[in-house]
């Protein structure tokens, strides 16, 4: 019916008619007029936009002196006398913005009762830096907040006294010495010793430290007398560190590597097939390092090893062996291929737990995650062959050993119980559930504000008017209802699971803020170092230490809070 060159328009016309019919109930809305006039940008807005661009894109500050960059900026409509400053003036502007950011952060921290930190050391371009991130929960919104607190240069050896001094200096510079409830680090022996010397550890001393083995009872241990005396003198008041927590993700990573490998290499059923299958996987990764078909694991992250093995196990065995033949590698046997599948099946719960704990979650997530992890690990036992049948038991035993100081820790139990999404639901044992309930009730009694006893309040009636008051007779006033911790806990446990219900329970809300401010993992400070690698590139290794720290923290602040 329509000419060929009008067929496209006919569709538009018909669809327009249909829209008109369906909207016959009321008049169509008026079409808004487009405003093509751009609002001029003020001088302050221009500098702020350019600062965000330079910091977020990791560009050198002398970008503002580039003729091509300034030519682009000139095309932006600006108000009168608005001009982009050159490098020296722009550097002063960034310094002013950083100072304002620091002032706002300190003002915010003055209103916060509980904070936590994560700390680690990062080395790049022959420089070492102490990174610290700060975490807190808003009392009004119950939202979690985090910010990069420091990334300071450390010179010399990373000994425990250097680490302790630097952490305390960072905390004290923001007035946090009495507010930090816990500091989370990895299992490095230097960090562990710093907190052992300058603050008693909160976890069991039996927990294995990285790169440091505990002596046996029969061994004779020699200590440096001068070191012991200096440590005692320093702990007398010169240094004071908050309670210490070891990174749960790092501990699980050790379980996945050291403990699992120890079991697989010592067990007769799995030793040969484990070594042969992993050797063939390694050869395959080496040959196909540039291929997008396979994933190449990194040495520092066990998750990447699991993902790489899983990718190989997902390839049908026929296609996998065809690939090995083309690359000149030994083919996989049926038993080796089966082992890879069973290994992934047994280790899958650990990967899920790592993903949860490395997220931005409260400390109360740790115990429920460990409990469910052990349950899910044991659940796959019936689906495994003799090669890997003992692996779930070995994993559970390693969790119970390495987290021995956490599984029944008071702070960890209160943190989990005061999280509305967990409460006591993650506890299967009725006796343990009752003990945690009593623990929460006792903590509410110490947290709740003291109620004045009417009998202890002195009477305002003077002796001269006592006879006059005896003339009047009144009905007894009802006694003021006293606080009941048992009732608050019972009402809390019977309530919903949304986080905002904590506003109805003042004591439990305070418990939540105190014990859930820490994170179970030190992943936030590791992400800070990943960002630092983008800032401190080889072409920018002439950045001063203070300038590097300011750029890194400024980007972190802008990235989080805009």
C-alpha cells in the first residue's frame, strides 16, 4: 500500500495513532522545551571539577599546564574572570581542599563513640608504606562508613616496635586512642608481636602465626634480655595499642593452602593424584598464559587458584585432552579429572565464605559464616570418593584449630547476637543458644543507663512544713517502671530482622555499635594499596611521600563521598 521509501515512516505513523488511541482518556502532556543554554560554571566549580578529574584519573598535577588540556577547558562556558590556575596555584588549591577534608573528618569523628581500623604494610618501587583505614557506624542511620586514614612512609625494617609506634601515632593524630575498639591486621608475626607487647591479644595464643612457628614444650627458648626490658619499659605507658584481631580472610586463605595441601600430600589415597593433577594444571597454565580460555592463578590469592582449577574442570574431558595434545602436554587421566571435580566440590564453601568476609560486613558476620561453613563442608562428604573423603573433616578441623580463640569469644558472640539478621538463628545447639542469650542480657544490664531509685532521692520537704504535709492525704503514686534487660532481649529476639529495628532497643543498639564496628577482614586496607599502585606508577616515582598520601586519600574520600 505504501511506497517502499515510506514503509519505515508508516510504522511510526501507526504507532503514533495507537498511542493516541490508548491515551484518549486524557489530554497528552505538553512537550517540554529543550534549553540549549548552558549555565556558566563558576571559578570554584571549575577548579573542583578539574581537581576531581585529575585525582580520579590518576593524572599528574602538571596536566593543568598542558596547552591542549587548557584549550579544552576554555570551551567550557564560565562566569566572568573564571580561569583555570596553573600548576603552582592549583597545587595550593588541592592543599586547601585536603585541609578542609581533614577538618570535616575530625569533626565527624568527634561525634563518634566507637571506631575500628585495619592496618597493613605495602612495598612498591623500593618504598614501604603503612596503610590504615578507619571504619564506623552512624548511630542515626546505622550505615557503615569507611575512609583512608593514612598511608605513611616507613623507613628501615618492619619490626614490631616500628609498627606499634606508627599505628599509635596515626591513631593519636586523630584523637582516637580511646575510641578504637579493635584493629584488624593479617597474621604476620611482626604485627602480632606489636599487639602482644603493647596490648594483650584477645585471641588464643595457640593460633598459628604466619612466618613464625610456636616452640614445643620440650624446646629451650633463648630471649634477648635487652629486648625484653625495652618492651616492658615501652608498655609502661609510652605506647598503647587497641585490642587486636587477626584477619579472618587471611586465616581462611592459610587453611585453603597450607592445611589442605598438608592433608592431600600426607593422605595415601590422594597424594599421587593430587600431585599429578596439579602438575598438569600448572603446565597447562604455563603454556596458555596468553589465552582467554583459561584463568591463570596468582601466587598471593587462593581464590584465583580455585577459579583456575574450576575453569579447567568445566571443560569436557575430551576437549581438554585435545587441547593438551595440541600444546604437547600430557593428557588428564579419568582419576585426575575426577579429582579436580571433587576438589572444587569440597572447597566451594570456602570460596563463598571468603567472598562474604572480604565484603563490607560487620564483625558479627564472622561466627555465623564459620558455623555455616563447617556445616556446608561436612554436607558434601557423602558425594566424594575415597580420594577426597577425608578432606571435609580436615577442613573443619583446621577451622576449629585456627579459630579456636574466636568460636567462643565473648565479643564475637555479642557481635553476632546483636545483628538483627542473625540474632540466635545461626546457633543449632539449644544449650549454646541459651548461654548466648544470657550473655546478651548481662551486657544489656551493664550498658543500660542506671535508673534512679525513688527511695534514694532526698525529700524536698523541710522540717518546718512536715506537720503541714501530714495534714494532707493522697493516693499512693504508681511506682516508676524499672528497666528490664530480660524484657528488652526477649522483645528484640521476637522482632523482625531489619537493621532499623535496633532504634527500638537502645541497649542492644549500643552493643551493636560497639562490637560490630570492626570488620572481620583487613581487605579494606589491601584495596587501598591496590589504589596506591595506580597512583604511584613508575613514571610518578618522584612524588614526595606526603604528596602521594594526600592524593591517595583525597581520591579515596572523593570516591566514597563524592
